[in-house]
C-alpha cells in the first residue's frame, strides 16, 4: 500500500516526531522526508517511502488505505501493562 503525504505528516504527529526525528529513525536524509511531505512523492524512491512507513509502523502508527472513504491513520492499541518503575526492575519481572 502506498501512503500519502498527509498520512505521513499525521503519523509523525501521532508519535510526536519532527521531520528530522523521523528521518533519523528511518536512516534517511531530512530532505527525503521534506520532499515527500510537500507532495513530491514522485521524487522520492519507493524504497525510501517504504522505510518511512515501516519506521512509523514500528512506532505504533497504522496506515488505513483509501477504501472510498479516504485514507487515514491511527495508533495501534497498546496492550495494557503494569508500570514498572526503575526500582521495580529485576529478574523476577522479565518476560
């Protein structure tokens, strides 16, 4: 599934990343993120778009394809877990 520039911007907003943070996490130049988000997708290699998408998906973003109602973005539901503070970390709570 190809993503749209608006989906990339929304996905970044969901995880609170700047363009530079996304580029760094994806191992791509900042200019790649800037070009794609400006709507110049045809100037960005498909492999780079796939890396941007995979990076945001690993951070919890879910890209929703356009099924006639418009493409979208949401955050994956995180599983409930008990907060462990620094002092609680030990071998007994390893999973």
